[in-house]
């Protein structure tokens, strides 16, 4: 059985006309609330041109990647080969999905027959207990690879072609980064690729953060460490809020088009 609040969508909660503060289930204790970071201006997230990583003589860009992974574990991606128009089309398609009528979105819902929760699909993340502080977001979570394992019944129709193309393009970026990482360790360039195998699994998560009357009291998405080998983040240029933990401080990431995490 799923938790009684598993079907409670944040977008619906936020639409309450009289809402002046988040319901108690979303509110963080005082010591866990987000704080302003004074050190923001002193630190700059590294930038790596992934198109240059494949060039055997480009030691400068390889050095940038090494430094980024050793100091941050992430970097802003340039040279990924995807047009701004294409990436904007993906973002716009996801916005349209989240603003569809509820009954349309529920066709992609991740609670089956009201009793079985699964990760894949639309709604909110899993709720395990009454004490769990809920995130101020709804999401659409889909498996992309292997292609023959896709469950297209959870894929919105307006996203299918775009997401298929994005899977191919982002996969190419991922492979280039993995090859470059292997070379930095004086391994054959296929070292990490062989470890994940030909049928590696990849997933996509689209997260929607409805306006909150007191954003200082909630987490859009709770602090976490990704368990994937690499995470590519396609960011909305008009929406900030992504924070990264660096040297014990939470720092706000710039609204760059794409950021890459390496676990």
C-alpha cells in the first residue's frame, strides 16, 4: 500500500488561493532551512568544452576537466553540440506537460491502481512515513536506456520524439566525458564505458517547482547525492535555485544551460 499522501500533488497544493505558508508536512525545522551564502561571489564553477576533450593534443582542456573533478565534482558544459533551440524546445515541452489538465497528466501517473508506487511516471517522490518532510515539487521520471526497456505508456506524447533525440545526444556527451576521465587516469579510453556495459541504464527526471508563498521554509528537492556515474542537468535559464555543497557551504549554481556531475 502507498502512503495516504502519495497522491497529493504540490501543484494542486500551491494553487490554493488562500495559501499564505506551506502546509506543515513541507516545512523544514529551523536548523534545516535554506540559508543565504555569503561566499557565493568568491567561487566560480569550472567550465569545460567537451568537444575539445576528444582532441588528443588538447592538454589544456583535459587539465580543466581534471581540476573540475578533483575540486568540485561538477562543471558547466559547453561544446555539447546541441542547439539552444533544441534544448529550449525540450524545456517548453515539459512546461506544457506540467500545465496540462490534471486528468491528462494522471495518465502517466506512478501509482498503479491506487496501491502500488513505482519510480517511473508522474506525481511526487515516494513517501515512506508520516515524519518525512515532503519536497516542494512534482516530477516526471522516465527510463531512457536501454531503449527496448522504455515504458512508453509513461512518456507524454509531446515529449517522445524530443526525448529520444536528447537521449542520443546526451549519451554522446556522457561517452566523451567517460573516455576523457579514463585517459586522465592513464587507462584505455573505453575503461569506464566497458564497466557500465552496452546495456547501461539511464534515466530522465523533469522536476516542476510550483510558486511557494514561503520558499525560505521548504526544500524544492531535499539535499542528496546522485548514485549515477554521471548526471547531466539541463537547467531552465529563467529559474534559479540549484545549490551545490562545496567545502561545507551550500552555493547557488548559475543558470547555465547544462551542468555535468560525476559521481
